[in-house]
């Protein structure tokens, strides 16, 4: 029993020592927090007393170094604050000098620090009011121009050669080509050819053929009296060499659908919109 009692007593003493050490650490931490609060309150009290007693010669007596040191710190802080304000003002002025408005009346650039527009003379207050009204007004929908290409997604006008719509970003290259409408050419009207008056007159003035009786009454020339006339041999005629036929000029690039001339490299016809390649 004596050994167990000694062991129990040692354990109790150790637990008590550990408890006392833990309590001491907690109390020291509490004291440190209390000291920090006291220093903060003393600093506030000292600052308030400094503001009240800095001009009292009786209270300054014997404490001149403390009062002069605090005054020097305050002067240094004020100088630093003034320098910060100067730098911030320069930064704001530089930003304002680089920013400008576009006058809604004449389109001139108006710096934010200007009082009037140099283009039309409008005051800055009127310019800013007009710009605010434009920003608040809803944007009018863009109407497609008649005869111009339009985006199939939003209807905004697009230029020839654009790959994407500048309003909605739609891929124009993937858009289906518009159906080509082949215009039927009207058949040319055949105008009646008038019969020339000279031919009609010549036909009327031509002599009528003689009757067969008159022809039979003419004397018949005997065959023996007719001399045989030998025609001379025709002279040899040298035929001219055939002229070379010029090669046909290569046909220009034309649309196979409507015949509109196309530039090399065009993917679509500018006349009917048919795909060329």
C-alpha cells in the first residue's frame, strides 16, 4: 500500500503543478491585454492633455523636450500629408487632361477641363447634358440599307468581304448563299421588214415576155453557118494562201448563272449571289 500511496501522491502533486502553471500563463496573458488597453487609454489621455496643455508655460516647464518632440512629429506628418495631396492632384489633372468628350453638335474633341467647345462654342454644361440624353435614350434598331448585304442573324448591314457581323459577331462565311433568281430575258420582237420601193418599181417596169408565136416567126440560122468559136484556155490563177485564224481570246471570268463579270478569287457573284467555286 505504501508504494501506491506514494505514486498517487506524486501524480497529485504533478497535476497540481500543471494546473498552477496553466493558471499562471492565463493570468500573465490577461495582464498583457490589460497593459495594452492601459497604454492605449494613456495615449488617448496624453494626446488630449497635450492638445490642452501645449500652450501652458507652467505645465510645459520641465517637459519641453517631450512637447517639442511631439510638435516635430506633428509637423512631419502634416508635411507628408501635403505632399500626398499634391501628388494626387497632379495625377487627377493628368487623367483629366487625357480624357475628352466628342461634342454631339459638331464632333470636335472637348477636353474635360475646357469650359466651351472650340468647334461650335457650346458651353460644357450643354455638351454634357446632350451626351447624358444620348446615353439614356434607347438605341434605335439598325435598318438594313436597300440593296446592301445584311446579316442574317440581326439584320445589320455588312460590307462585301466581311467574315463576321460587326453588330452580333455572326459568322457570315457559314451563312447559306442567297438563292439566285435568274431573270428571264424577253425575246426580241421581230420588226417587219418593209419591201423596198425600188424593187417594186423595177418589177412593175420589167417587160412582159413575148408570145411563142413571135419567137417562132424569127428566121432560123442554119447550123452550117455557125462558126465554131474555140474559147481560149483560162489563165492559171494563183490562189492566195489562207490567212491564219486568230486564236479566240480567253473568256473573262463571268458568273455561269447571270453572266456578270467577276474578279479572280471571288467566292460569290456580286450580281446574283451565286457561289462561284
